[in-house]
């Protein structure tokens, strides 16, 4: 393994633990429970300097390969 890979693993370790915990929680829920948890969430808007448009952040799983 390259040294940069080892460094990146150490940097991302806390985020990975948090993601794995959230993923396990989502997998233990039904689709209805997941929907109820986000249906009233407000979409975040990220402003960009002109002339660029704004960006909307939609709640998603963050990974197209993991259905829930």
C-alpha cells in the first residue's frame, strides 16, 4: 500500500465509522420509516458567486449502489 493510502485511511477513519453506523441504522429501517424521517426536511441551498447558479442539496443515500 502506498503511504498516501495509509494517510487517507487514517484521516477518513472517524467519518467511516460514522457512515457505517448511519448505514446500519438505515438498513434496519423500512422504506416507510426512512421516508417519514426525511419527508419534511428542507433542501439546503448553496450559493455560488455570480455568474454561477445556486446548488440544491437533496437528501440521498449518497451512493447509487446502496438502494436504502
